[in-house]
C-alpha cells in the first residue's frame, strides 16, 4: 500500500422511526461538504421489533485527498464490521445491535450512545419481566468501543423541547472526532431552517454532555393527586395498614375506582380483610402485600371496554401530541389497530348471551365475519364515536361474561390462599404471587391461565415436598421460561415428594 494514502471517515447511525436519524445524517453531510469533504449517505430501512428502524451510513473524504488520488475514491454504500470510525445509536438496544454486528471495535470506534430504552416486542410479551439488563448492555458497549460517550439523550431532547437527533449531533460535535469546529455544526442546523431554535438548544445540551459539563434539566411542577370525597375513606383505610402492604392497597383502591367505580374499590378492600387477619396472626406483611397487588391486577383485567376507554381519554390525546411535539394548530391523526376475536366479543356481552354465542356454531361463524383486523382513527369523529360507544358499556361490565369468569377465578384463588395460609403462610404467599402468570389478553392470557391451573392441580404434590414454597416458586419460574411450556413440563416431572414413613 502506498504511504500516506488517505481513507474516508466512516460513520454509522442507528435510529428508530420518528427520531430524526435521516436529518442527523443530512446535517453531517452538510457540515462536511461545507468543510471541503466529499460526502455520501445511504440508508437501509429495517424493523426493530418496536418501530421502524433505519441504519444510516455516511462516508466523508477530503476533496484535496480525492484530487491527489488517482482514480477518484469510491465511497462505500454500507457499514462494514471492523471498519467504522464513529457509531451513533439513538437507543441502548440499537447500540447493542451495533456491537453484535461488529460495527464497534476497540481499536478505532468512537461510540455515541443514548442510554434511554424503547422496549422490544419480545421484552414486552414475555411471561415474566423480559427486559434486557440495561447495565449489562451498557457494559458491553463500553468494552467494545475505543471511546464511548453515553447518556440519556432522549431526556435532554425532552428538556430542550427538541428531538434526539439534535442532541446526538451536539454530542458528535462535542466528541471532537471530526475536524470541524462547533460553529460549523451549528451553521448546518441554521441552513436546515426547520425548528432551528429548539435544535440549537438540544445541540448545546448534547455538546455539553460529550464534554461532561452541566446538563439542562426540565423541572415539572409536582403532581398533586385529587382525591374525591367518596374515595377518601377508602384511601384512609388503606393508609392505616403497615408497609409493604400499604402502598399496594392504596394503589389498588385508586386503580379500581378509576377502572370501575367506588363500589368496586370497596369490594377490593372487603376481599382483602380475611387475608389481612391471617397475615396479622401468622405473617409479616408479605402475604397481604402480594395478595393486594395481584388482586388489584386481577380485578382490573383488560377487556374491550377498558381498552376503548383508555384510547379516547383526553389525557392520551395530550400525551401523544406532546410525544410527537405537535404544535398548536397542527392536525394530528391517530390510528389504532384492532383485531377482535369472537371470544372477546362474547366476553363483552351479558354472561348468558356470551355463552350462547360461544356455544352456537352458526352464531359464532356469523360474528367471525366481522373480526378481521381493522384500523380505527380515533382522531376522526367516526372512529372516536365507535370507541366511545364501547367505552360507554362500562356500567354493564358487572353483567358481562368476562366479569363472571374473572370473579369466579379470583374467588377460587383467594379461597386457596386462605386455606393454605392456615398451615403454611410462606406457601400461601407463593400462591398469591403465582397469579402473576395470568396477565395480558388474548393468547397470552389463555396460556398463562392454563399454566396457573396446572400448578394448582398439582398443589397437593407440591405440599408434600420438603420446601413447598420454594418448590412452587421454582415451578412458577419454569412456567415463565418459554412460550411452549417445555420447561414447566420438565419441572413438574422433577417434583419429588417426601418419602413416606414405613408402616
């Protein structure tokens, strides 16, 4: 190879939809071209299991170097493992993907990482807490890079009223890995001419973050929860309990009053009284805490009425406008994706009618014709009114098939806890926690319910083991291990009761 042959500066940008990754790449090209570089940008759209993800790749080559070389340089179209000088990731999992692909190397790569998380679909649908350990991700990023600059760039963007791309652009300038001054970067933003004031503020925040200087903060006024006079006595009753149960009971009361009404929250407290008495005699507070948490979640199950109600709340429209930073006067369209099943439709109907629908072949087939996936725009009058009608069925929830089924399940669960607590409080606490298997909706809910039923069916065998509470905890962990239930099947076969005493 000839001595002093110049090579391009290579930059990879990994960003998700709506984060301005394309704008960031264009800013880099602009600042480079004005500094006397030949610049080329390419992009490859993809899917990040969360929202559309795009990988942008930029190569910069000095014009004087291009003239000196013969033939003219041919710039690459995509990032190659082991050959990237600068990698910019708008989210921690995207940073992990860059490391996995080999784009980040300890001998050359400056790694600019935003540590905020947008959870992947696989993390959200896991039966247990499926979140990837953020600390482990970050440590992996640190180990892979020659130099790393990291921080919550999304928080900085929010604090400055801009988007994360401007913060990342500032961090790139502050890293001083490109041979341009700060003014050149800011000039590129001004030439863009859109949202200049907010982008410059966000750029400054990113620049300060790269230098390790003080970061701007966005202070919000403290939120003072308004408690209605009707709810106040229930809150006072919850506050009279000891921790750790107090927090769960209070949150449960507030949640259920919002979910249905004050009477429903009162029912919640009444159901907890027998558990509280048992816990006072035999437990240390954990039985009541676990039961209170799971009972609140079980009573506030997700049904079509709840989903519709949440979709059309004014607070949701305000939150979405804030997230996309829509300005006053701008029209915002919100599209909701629905794929209702016959079971969910039947669950919303009165119990008798719902059972008839599920058990009547021709009626089920007829309703199935209307269950194909559809898009409902809640920002239109028609779409809003459709969900408003479903949400208006809230007063009829107590007569629905889903309500009848859920309440029967909760009664049986609570009775099992009480029966077991008389002799083994630790096991009763584990039974309370095991209800966490039953969550979500559709197939996820059904799968969790089947696994819960499996564990309750073998409860007599579990109670014969040396440590029943530990055995049930291990089985619950196995039930959450995979979607197929293979781990649970193995764990159930491995249960070893205590040997029977000889006659």
